[in-house]
């Protein structure tokens, strides 16, 4: 405790002591919260990376599923020719859209 040439009563000394104790405790709590915040930020970053990986895997599986459906529809023996024609028409439209986007 610093005096700075000021004479304090016992009660004032106790108040300053209590204040210093509470201030130290607040600083400790602040440091703990800062540490916890850093840990949570790291955890959030890891979860974001995991989410991106799952999203990419989902898109890949979705593409594979669409391709499988198309291959199955194309390989039919004529029992479901109408559905096959619709799927092929859809694919042709998608290819036309892609070509149009590339032309721009």
C-alpha cells in the first residue's frame, strides 16, 4: 500500500485494503474470462472447419447421387422411358445454362 505523504485512519486503510483485494479479484476474473474466450474462439474455429468439410462432403455425395439417378434412368430397358426422357431434357437444359453462363 502506498502512502504518498497522506495520513490515513485505520478505517481508511481497511477500505483501501478491501478495494485492492476486490480489484485483484476482478483482474483475476478478467484473466480467466479472457482465457475462456480464447478457448471458445479456438473451438469455434475448429467447428467451422469441420462444418466446411461436412458441407463439401455433402455436396460431393449429392452430386454422386444425382449422377447415379441419371445413370439408372438412362440404363432402364424402356419400362420407364418417359422419366428417362424428362431427366435427359433436364440435363440438356442444365448444360445449355452452363454454356450460356460461360458465353457471357
